[in-house]
C-alpha cells in the first residue's frame, strides 16, 4: 500500500474516527439540524462532547453552522457536500460491524 494512501486514510480517520463523530453525522443525515435535535438523536452523548464534535466538524468543512438572528436566535447545523459524502462510509462501517460483531466486542 502506498504511503499516500495510508496518510489519506489516517487523515480521514482523524476526523471521522473521533468519539461520537459518526453518530453525529448519522443524526444529521436523518434530518437533525438543531443542537437539541442532534443531542436527542445521539443517545448518550453529553452536551460538552456534542459541542466539541460539532465545532470540529464545522472547522473541517463537514458541517455548516447557521445563525438566524432573533429573537429568538436560532442556530442550525447542516451537512456540507463533504458531510453528505460520508453516508456510504457509514453504511460500509455498519455492514462491517454487523458482519464482525464477534471481533469488535
């Protein structure tokens, strides 16, 4: 395997492999846009971790944060094209996990 391929995979995993990142993206693929919607959809994530993950995903260009001035001020999060492109990756990970539950536990 070429060194560039390994580096590329490591770069992707540095973003997508973070705790809760996949679940956050999955929730957004299913339509969650507001912080509270995402939080409800991602069972077990704390508000602090969700805030950090959303900030990181925004910085990487996976998620876009929109602020609509109020009152009340409304903040929504949407996947960018790069974020939507993660869908088949999550599908592949889900298939792998379903097929290999024994080695993942």
